[in-house]
C-alpha cells in the first residue's frame, strides 16, 4: 500500500512539471521573481536512515526492506529564505530540525548491546546553514545544502539492556558541534511547489566515555547518520 502511494505521488509530480515547463521559457528559476528578489520557503523530508554506519559523506548501509534496530524512518523539517541570484540559481539560508530514527550504541568495553538512557536514543538535533538550487529547466532542479549541526546530547548515564548501569559517563560534548550536508534533485510541480529525492548526511560523534571507577577515557562510537528519502518544499 505504501509503495503504491509513493509511486502515485511520483507519477503526479513528474507529470505536473511537464505542463509547467511548456508554459515557461528562458528564465528557469521562479520566473515571477526578478533577480535580487527573494521568498520564504518551508520544506520537509522523510526516508530511511543508514543506521549510523556512515563514516563519511556518501557512505552508509541503507536497507529499505527492513526495520530492524538502527534502520528506521527519519525525518527533517526546515524553513528559510532564498534569493534569486540569476535566471537559473537561487541561494538562501535555512534553519531546521532533524530526527534520524532509532540508533543503538555498543558497550565500549565488551561490545554487548546497550541503550543510552534506558531506551533507544536516535541522533537528532538542530541545523543552521545555507542552501542553493539551480533549475536545469523550469521543471527540473538540483539542490544543495549544508552548514552547522548541533547534535542531541548523549546524556550522562549509560545502561545495558536489562537496566544495569555501565558506570561510564560522557567525557565531553564537543562532538555535538558538527556539520551537515546534502544534495538532491527533483521536479518543480509548480513555481511554488517541488518534490524530489535527497541525500542528507549529519556528522556527529559521542565524544568520549569516562570509566567512573578508574577515570579511563575511551572514544565513544561515531554517530554520523545519513538520510535518503523524499523531500517536498513550498516557496511563498
């Protein structure tokens, strides 16, 4: 059922721009705006996370057929303002929030499965950055984004799956300040509404763990997570 709905939405999104493109020529990026003018926009995306295995941009272990631990649905919302800088380009700024689904860490000492605060704790946080779109045609765009990512705190207490405290705590939270980047492409159903397929990467680490008993520091797991999914945007 879900696959049918997605297919229908994609077919509708692909057909609408054809009529839009036929009615517009020359000026590809929002013809109703003059160069230098801008407009507010809101966007949202939903898709599969890679389970926290993305060590760098462009990597990850996506499995669209399973919903096991670490591979769940992630989503993001953002809003901002974008200026038209040429007949094809728009450049702007954005603020947003992202929740990248379920993520399970491992015990840093014996590799047993653990939860972070007596329950699963997905990588999530706030974003602030820049975005750009180039309209190859009035109906077809390529989008880019990137900037600052403030990851969620890992809290101070860590427990195993049966509730036993592991007696480790966060050594520092520097890993919370990091970056995100994304790229995608899609269709302008109208001058104001678009839908596409985007890949967004969020870089973050859990910093270090400190053994409460002996003070030893151990690197925590990397929590970088990517999201591949559908994006929709409405520009005012």
